[in-house]
């Protein structure tokens, strides 16, 4: 393996390394989208339609990537999105992600579905940790759970609202990669095909912690998850509405961020309910295959609620240029899920950190090429607008 950069020059390199290392079912669970993967592809293609303009002769010898989010200074305008599976990619993967983010000086989100207890992640990693909540069908249980999140010391709560019903990920059915895991001959064959991962991740997991499970779940939920009569519907909640959000607002004293917003009216509703921020997200193209790419709808949403609340965007960000485009279109912060997961699969904490380092190097380089010195200078002036996305940006600016 190469020196400090692990042999990875971009996020795609880390992705390929993850693919080589992981059993197929696990890699596809992380990497793929839903149904025909139109949203997954569109998330990437939408960036290509947006072009940047440069300013030259701007003496860019001093550049800073620092910015502020919820009153705190962070080292770059980027955060790690919640993903529940890092513990299946490398042993202790969630702690690895959080440590990498702490070292990079940026926020990292601990997921409800993490395979390491939230208390352990906080103790071992430190740094700016946020918590992501899925509200279960037992709403009272969810609100009690929020009290635990508060007592652990989290100050920012992200509630994910774009999964009212389960999405249709056909590859997971084919691979037998479902909750709870069924050890079918096909799945077992896939696991055995990757002895390196088996020895350093799954075996360690079994020896030190037992069967991988959602460690944050309250005992009553864990029991039904493990039982033979388990129904996915206990994890999904198609009855959630804006009144539930108001109840959550009353219960949670810290920053409240609504994740999975793709409509300006919903962003405005979230602000009316007292939320402090929204994450414009299509869950990385994993839920609704016909959904608009977050980067396409971002200008409309930022025009509606920007300034009134914090606007964050995720889904498909893989390059420094993508991050600059997100900020120029009105986001205060960009997040990504898969890049640090690829990194964690490729090389644990060092791999996750490498993913963040790639983003930092690329954002810094692009700022230099655009003639920019600070994150505050990134705005509509950087954009050239030939397309439908341009029309939306123009309309939003008017
Ligand atoms: C493997 C995986 C697991 C995820 N788990 C969660 C989760 O538990 N909660 C959540 O709000 N979002 C989850 N997400 C979505 C991410 O938070 C984020 O919205 C998405 O990954 C952004 O797209 P990107 O991967 O292209 O950056 C998950 C995404 C992936 C890839």
C-alpha cells in the first residue's frame, strides 16, 4: 500500500478499494440506489450541468476553508452524513468515522441505526458529533429516546423524514442482505469470498460484541427486531406529520434539523415549526428513484428559507467542485455519506480520514483556481448558467 494517501487520489479510488474488500451484498447495500438507479445517476449528472467561472490575478496565496455552523467554527464547509452501517465495513467503523471527522475538524453524524452505542462513540471519538433520529411507529418510545440523546450531550439533532415507507432496493433481496440478516447459502458464499474482511471485521465483531445489531435501539424494540414475528413496519412510520415535528421541537432543546427535504413549501413548514435547519437530500438516491437531485432543487429552497434557517445539502457530492457548487447555490454546509464509508471499508479510520483529506485538498485547490480566499466569497458569482438549472438559479435570485 502507498504511503499516507493509501494509494487513493480521489473518492472513486476509495470506492474501488471498498468494492475489492467487501462482500458483494454489503458493498451493494452501501453503493447502490433504488429500482433503476435513475436518481443515483442523476445526482451525479446534475453537477455536470453546472459550470463555474474563474476570477484571475486575485492573489490567492492565503486561503481559508473555515466556516461557521450553528455558531461553531469548523475547518471546512463539509460534514459526515448519518449512515447506519459503518460497523459492517470495518470493525468499530462508526468510531473510525467520528475520529476521522474530529481530526479533520468537521461535524460527524451518529445514526440511530449505528452498530456501536452512541455513548461509546462520544467517549472514544469526541469532536463535533450530531445525532440522527428515525422516529419509529411507537412515537412515545421515540420521544423517550430523544431524552437519552440529550443526556449523552448531543447538541444537534437531525430527524430524517424521507422514509415514510420502505424503499425498493431489489439488489438487497437478491443478495439476501436484509434486516434481520438471513444467512442464506448465497449470503454465506459472499461472506466467505472476502477472507480479509471476514477476519478483520466480522470475526472481530463476533468475538468482541457478538451478533451485529442496532446497538442504540431501546430493549423493547430490539426484542421485536430479533423475534420471528418481526415486521419492518415497526421501524418505519407512515403516520408521521407536522404535529409530530412540533412535539419533537418541544422536547428537544438543541438545534433541530429536518433531513430529506426536496420541496420549498416543506422547508418553509419546517421553519414555521421552529426547526433550525433543513438537509436538502434524496437519501443518496436510495429512496424515490424519480426524485429531483438535491443540487437541482437547492436554489429554490435556499431562496425560500436561506437566512431564516441553516440550509444543508447532500447526495452525490464526490469532488471539491461539487462542494463549491453546493455552496454557490445557497447551501451553508455540504454533507456526504458514501465517501467516508468507502474510506472506512478501504482502511478504517485512516481511510475515512483520507476521504475527508481528498475533499479538503480539492476544495482548497478549486478556491485557488476560482480566485477565492474565503468560504464567504463562494456565491452565485462563481456560477455560469446555461441550462435548466441556470433558469432555476436565476429565478431563485430574482
Ligand atoms: C449505507 C448507507 C446508510 C445510510 N443510513 C442512513 C441512516 O441511517 N439515516 C439517514 O438519515 N440517512 C442514511 N443514509 C443517507 C445518508 O445520510 C445521506 O443522505 C446520503 O448518503 C447522501 O448521499 P451520498 O452517499 O451520495 O453522499 C445512508 C446512506 C448510505 C449510503
